């Protein structure tokens, strides 16, 4: 798809830029550990423009937010990659494991980091209830006594925390959306 620079500028100003503030809010909310979203916004725009040049962009807002999410996830993946130069001489390392267990361990570590981010995003009381239950194996009664709340409130916070963590993973494409799963059942 061949477009002129003035067409591109008009398209960007009319179709993309109006979504910038909501895009930035979305990125801050879904990637709170990023110190600055400017690079992520610019990467998103670059990917969007490259894709538009091939003529494959139809729903701008949906494509913009999906592209931003994917770019954000790419940043997290790159953070996990260690440069070979940083490792130095591989023979000096005491253990190098190239088995499926090492890959599984790495994947588990990523999942745990993402879970920690999801839990950090919870409201304070909900986060404390979830932490006491899942990390310290407190009973509902023990949590209620510890926090000075009713057992019913403990159950409500646990349900809310689990639901929000599930939503957190769905929004990042880690688990299939529950609405998509329900569609598949019918």
C-alpha cells in the first residue's frame, strides 16, 4: 500500500493520536514496572506504521492496543535474556544445564515474576489476604483474626484477588480469556 507522507501524517493525527492518552494509561496500568512508557509508545507506533504500509490495519484502536501489549511483553522477554558478553567465559561457569529442566525452571521463574506483578497490582487488603492464604497457608479464620475482619470478608477478598489475577493474565495473553473459553464450550 503506497501512501504519501501527508496522507500518513493525516492518518496518524486523525486515527492514532486521539488514542495516545488512553494508550499511555493502559500501558502504565498493565506494565507498572516499566519506568517510562515513552519508548514503548514509540515502538508501538513504529510497528503500527510498518504494518499499515503493508495495508493490513483495519481496526486502529484494537490493533494499537494489541500491538502495545505485544511490544510490552517483548520488553519483558528481552529483560530476561542475558548477553553472552555479560556471561564471559562459559567454561568458567560451574554448572551449565541444557536440559528441559532448565527451560522449565526459566519458564516457572517468568510465571512467578508475572504472578508477583499481578499480586502487587491488587488493592492492599486484598493483597494481604491473598498473601497470607497462598504463601503462609493461613486458614480463613487465622486471616480474619490477623487482619481484624470477618471470615466472609476474607472469602470475598480471596475471590476478588483470584479473579483480578486471572484477568491480569488474560489481558497479557498468558491464559485464554474466560469469555473465549465459554464461547468454545457452546
